[in-house]
């Protein structure tokens, strides 16, 4: 899965950093926002940089045979807030 693949390559589980986005938003005068995401780490990072996430709007995903394992990995191993039907 993607987590194991990242680790095998010597990477962290998720190396994305949201500080540049936070800086851009703050430069534009945005301090509070509704955020479309299923990633709790994104919310946490934006809040650490002084933004107030007033609401998380779930990103609706269509489950199919091609993305089921990927989405299950995201949910189980990285805490993404995805409602996946049982496998």
C-alpha cells in the first residue's frame, strides 16, 4: 500500500507540508475557512499555522474496485475521515 511504499523508499508516511498554503492564505487576509478534506493532518497543520478551520466539509468519494484498497489504506493507516463500506 502507499504507506508501506513510502517507508520502503525511505519517506515518512505522508511528506506533504501545508505551511506554504497557510502562508498564502494568511497573506491574502484569510484567517478562518471551511475546508474540503478528509485528511485530519491537513486540518491540524493549518491550525498550527494560525488558521481557524471553522468546518470540515467531507470530500465525497466514489468507491470502486480500482480505488478500494487505496481508500481503505488512507482510512485505516493514516486516519483519513473516509466512510468506506466493508470490503
